[in-house]
């Protein structure tokens, strides 16, 4: 055996997995709780799966006529078509004009990887990317590792406890011409129609390239059309853009890497050129994308009855989210927790800002073993009948204690951890949390200071 | 709408899909035949799936206790463990010493993508890669696009109609120190134990880094241990290496991207460092790999009875391959086709060299509509009872005609296509052939002259 290893100079890498999850895993407290899971959870604390998905999975497994051969590099054509129609509407002018297309990718990171590679090669005038802070760890690093300069921005104004539409308008005003603007959480950024028009006007004049991130169409308002309305408006206004479309969360197919990089261009000719380049990237990356998830989704979307079942299940999830948010707000009101908690119900979707400051969040983690990202952006589907009392009482405590910061400091330093209430359940599923709780602005691979 | 497109400078890319498949698709002849499919075919001309896979797919779909959440970035740990034990043996010293590990990847291209990225970053002394010609289009382009200098080599000696072990020995003799040697088709390169020892000795002295490509363990000899024997020998000799391990073909799970990048190091400490860097690459590429295929394979490998069923099915495939090769040779003998055809049965595995020259191959494509890569490396599982007569008669014709090249040229220029025999079936499955027939040395994205 040679004495020297080929790998002798390779250091241990900082893990992409944030420190919040690490702390959660290391915490032996029986009632520890993690509110930063990426996936939608059921009331029983399991990852949500649309019932029609389970049904289709069985049907597909029974079908002996199916061909499990490698797919085309571009992916399943029927899946791409169905996904595009879901996003833009069946009768979208851009679809009719054949200037919208997509490449079936391995999840949304795969879609961002494809898009970023393309922009690195073919958009060399500007290699500056603006990305919302909660997307930083997931997708910002893809751009960063490829050599782009990446800046974060956030719609959330922690002092006003609300989304601030001016943020993104100021970002594009200050951004160099030709910059790339990654827009996530499109349904919750509270821009009025007029503000969108203003934003688009600045973006057009400065040739800012939009890269949308649609991760859970339908799970925001419960209405699939409504959740992609702004995207359709961009198409109508003649924008060319990329969009990472993930269908994992709104179907509950998490581990099959179901994604799509959507490309909108001015003409079919441009579209074909862009897609041809993308195909070569995909060839190098994975050759052919996995199809099980895409097969299930295509079967559902191409059958009106199954599609109806799916839409119904999505609507139920949204109703539950709204209900749990109302309950959290109401419980805090009944506890007399100082402050207004309207911002909780003002926000849409599975994940929302809790609106706590860093001291309060630290209190929740250190004293109550409730793990929340440093920006307070939590998964509200992780709150359920079993833990809502513990969570709201803990928030109340955190707010009251931190009103007297001297007392707060004393308690943090000296007191043992408070005994946990009997009803708070232990969360068993830790896997997805590797990618969960990504709302923290300081999260980064090099720093490792994040969630 | 702005008048100028962001994409106005993006040209149409040369497709990775080779020209042989393109010609095949454009050919309207009812009896066209494609012998360059990448996947193993059944006697009925369908992609082969091990029956136990079909059974497990059903069982898994019925199991309501399963969790379909995102997996860890590294992938399914149980799958990685099972795959490593399959490759190195359950009691491998290197496994016991915790110096063998793997990252679950999206197929073998995903594994090569990970490995190449790592070597690009951490193996900067030499960025030269030697790769066998039939891997060029699939994996050579990954290195090439990343900036490596890529050279092709081939074990096959077309003049002697046999594998020439000296080729690879000459390659490593001439290669600069620290080069990367990609070794595919390990079971069929006909090196004796003594020649392997000699090769290893030169590789060690010149610090040549081995990157194995194990695509169909078991499908070569029918014996899983035998098919990875050389790899185990490299481990025993203290080599550090990477290995792309694909489990698609030997299970018949093609469209789920089931792969693994295997890492062998001198110590657990080095292994952990290497894997930690790999995880960051995987995070950027796809975040979490698809699991359906891995789930099926893990269930089979962890159950001795199911594993037995699977091994039996693999053995049957190999027996069929040997039988069909014998039949092709016998039919050519009965037809009195000039030349020796022993090389057909001397080669192992699904794909083997037919041993025809370029004129003969051109004759088969142009006159007989039998599509074969320019190096004559065909998928013998595509030959079956329905088409063997047409194929062997066509080979016989090709050999006879090209013995008089003047006559051959006349016929190629003047004569209409010969009527096809009634028994030759039409091949419907074209998808996988995007990646099929990759034996041609000239295949390249830029040139587009390949299969």
C-alpha cells in the first residue's frame, strides 16, 4: 500500500446541513420539536401525500404494460406538457405559440442547476444574482459555487411585521443592468397590481432577467390559477424568463425528484435553441431524469376526475393551514401575549414568518427545545392539535421574558431547562430537515452559522 | 414586448444523440432494426425487467407505512450499504475498516458528474483522462465539458478480431503521471492475472488514478462475485479509486436513475473528508436523489430469498446471451460466411463487437436497414428468434459483397434497397437508444458524426 493517500489534501467540508437541525438532532430532550421541515405535514405529524397519489402509485405498479426504459434526456414529454399547462393554463397564448417549453429535471435544485449553467454560459454580460434570503441555502449556493455574485434580499420587514413590497422594487432599482432576479414566494410578497406593473417596467428597462421559483402551486391560496397569476402576467407582458417548477410539495411526492426548468422565450426558434443547450447540460448531469413521480403526476393531470380529487386534497391542506394559523393567533390573544399577531394570518402558504426577534427565538430554542430558523420562518403545518398549546405558551413566555432583557439573560445563563408538557410529541422524521428551515439570511456553506 | 430576445445569441446545440439513431428514426423501412440499444432486451424485444423487481414494485406501492419524504443529500444509507456489499462482498476488509463509502447518485452519469467535479477541484496536478471509446459519448463528455483533456482508448483490436490487453498497458505507460484512467468493461478486457499485476504496478508507480465503471455486475459471467473480482483485487492491492456503480441494467430499473459513486480510500478519515465534499456537490446538483429504484433494490438485496430470485433471473439472461451468440456463430458457419466468428462467443456480456469492417457495417445500415454503431459493438440481446435469420443472412451478404469492393460500390450507388424478409420485426422502443450504440470512437457533441 502506498504511504501517501491521493486524498491527503482534501479537508472536511462544511456541511450544507444547517446548525439548527444539527442542534435539534443532538438535543436529547424528549419533547424537542422542529418547526422548519420543508415538507407539508399532516395533523398527525407525517409528511403529507395527496391520497390520489397513493392510489395512482398502486395502479401504476399493477400495470404490466408499462415500459420502464430510460427516458429521453429531456424527460417525459407528456409530463412536461401537463406541468406547463398547469402553470400557464391550457389555453395560454405562449403555449399555443410554441414559445414555452421545459426540461424535466431532478427536483428544483436540478432545475436551478440547469438554469444557472445556461446563464453562466449564455448570459455573460451580468453574473449577478439577487435571491430571497429563504432560498439562499437551497439555490443561492448553486449560483455561488458556479462563480456568480449572489446578493440576498427579503420581502419581510421584521420591524413592521409585514411583507414590504418596496424591498424588491429597491433591489431592481439598484441592481446593475442585466442582473438575474430570483423570485420565490411569489404569492406572498403583497405587491399590488400597480406595484407589479412598476416593478416590471423597471425590470424591462434594465433588462433584469427573472428566474421564478414555483415550489407549491395551489398550496398558497388553494387555487392553482391564482397561485400562478403573476407568472402569467409576466408572460402577457412579453417577458422572457426561467422558472423552476417543483411538483413535489403540492402532490406529496418528495423523494422522486419531480421538477422542471420552464423556459419562456419570444419565439419558438429561440426556445428550440435554448432547450437544445439545456439538453446537453442535462446529458452531463443525469442523462435521463427519474420518472416514477412524473408518471404519477401525468396520470393525475391528464384525467379530469383524478385531477379533481387532487385539487380537492390541495384545497383541504390550505384550509387546514388557515385554520391552524387562526388558532395560533387566537391562543396568543387568549394568553394575552403582547403585540399584534395579525401577520400570522396575513401570510399565505405552509411557511410563514412568526414575527419574533432573535432573543425570543433563542429563548424558544434554548429553553423550550422548539427549533425555529433565525428569521422565524416556520412551517405552520408542523403545528397541530398535539403541540399547539405548548408552542403558543412557549411563544407567550418568550415574549414576556424578553420584555425584561436582564431577567432574560439571567434565566438563559442559570436556570435548567423547563420541564416539557406531556402532550408535545416527539418528531421522528429528520431526513427532510436537512433542507428545511432555510429562512436564515446568514446560512451559508462556508460559514455554517445557519439553521 | 421588447424587440430583442435575451436569447438572440444562443445557437442550436449539436445534440448528444448520435446520428445512427437519427438515421434509424428517419428510416421508414418497415423492417428497420436497431442493434445499439443500451438496455438488455427480452426475447420478445422488450426491455428486460427482473421479475422480482415487478413483484417488489407492487409490494412497495401497497405498503402504507412507507415514508416518501426527501432523502438525505447522500441518499438512502441502506441502499448504499447494500450496493457496496454487492460490489466488494459482505466481509470485505475495506468495508470492515470503514474506508469504502458511496454517494447515491442519479444514475451513472450522476456518479461520473460527482466524481469528475471532485477530481476537477481536488486533483489539479493532472487533468488528463483516458477513457474507453465506447464510454466516450456517455461519460467522456462530462470530463470534456468540465475542462479535462480526454483521450480515448480501446481494448478491441479490429485487425486481430480480439481484445488486446496490451492496449491499456501501453496507455498507462504513455500517460503522464497522475492521469485518470476510466476503466469500463472490466470483465471483458482479457487481461491475465499477471497482466493485471503488471498494469497495477505501472499505475502505482505513475500514480494513475483508476475510475471504474461497473454498469452491469452479474450480466457478464452470470456470477456477481466474478464480475467484480478485479475491483476487489484493486482494493486488496491498496489502491484508492472511484467507481461508478449502476444498478439499472442488472435489475431492469432503467428510468429511476439508480446509481452510486463508490469511493475507496486508505483510511476512514480520508473517506469522510472526500464524502463531505461530494455531499456539497450533490447538494448543488439534485439535493436528494430519487429513491423508488433504490427502495426496490434494497428490499431485494436485504432478503436472501428475494436476492436468490434476482440472481437466478440474472443468470438466465446471461445464459440467453451465450445461447444467442452461439446461434449467430453457428448460422454464419452454416451460411459459409468467410472468416472466423469465434470472437462473438469469446466476448462476454450483453454488448460485444461483431467484428465487421466499416464497409460491411455501412452495407448493413444502407442496404439492410440494420443499424449498428460504426465500431460494430452491438447489443446481442436485441438479436432474437424473430430476427436472427435476417441478421445473419445480412451479415453474410455484407461480407460476401465487400470481398469485391468494386461490386460493392456499384451496388451501393445504383441498386434499390433489397426487400426485407417477412419475419424481421419492427422495433418500437426508441427512447433508450438516445444513449445506445456508444461504441464509436468519433462520437462527440461537437462533431455529431457518431452513432
